[in-house]
């Protein structure tokens, strides 16, 4: 499982086809979530807890020392199979490591539910839809969290 996490002042996601907004947050984290063919519930739970408790918000001294809950922040989670795009050969990425929807959707849902269990308000994109994401990155702060079963 791979996350691209951006600290944001605000973010929203809309469906390209209809223009309908599916999720919007104020200050918090925008999480692009990629799911690998070998991922399990274990990785989803581990990364949900990890990202929800990252101390990447500034305290009164300007030091990254506060977590999402401590600042009353929210999270926007957007599925992103292209995080597993392999660009090592040729000019077009290969996506063989990205999980198919029948495996990815339950893990995506589990990840979201695990974050919500920690008291975080979570907004989402819509799985398997073309989406437009708007954000104002705060900092900028962008982190990649990558998980493999051996690390959890």
C-alpha cells in the first residue's frame, strides 16, 4: 500500500463527468491511496493508524509536533492506482502491481473506516471515477508512506 500525503489548507474532489463534488475538507490531509496486488487488511490498518497520527502540523513554536486530531483537522482520501505505475521500462507506465477493483475497493473502504474509528472526519473521492482534485498545499508538506507486509 502506498500513500502520497499532502498537508493542505483545504482540498476538494469532483467527478469530471458530472461536476458533482464528492468530498471537501478544510485544514488537514489529502491522501492519495494506492493499493498493491499483495496488500491485505494488515497494511490498511497499519497505514490508517500511521497517517492519522502523523505529527506534521506546527505547534505554537513552529515545530512539526501536532497530529491531525490535535488541530481538529480532516482527511480527504482519493484512490490512486497510478501510485503503482512502473516507469522503469519504455515510455508508458505499467500498472501490473496495482490491485484490481475487486481487491482494492474493500481495502480502500477498510482504510477509510479505520481512520474514522480514530475520530477523524474523512471525505472521499469515488472509486474508479475520473476525478478533479483541487488543493492548497500547506508548507508545502508532501510525504510518501509505503508499506509492505514485512514492515507492518
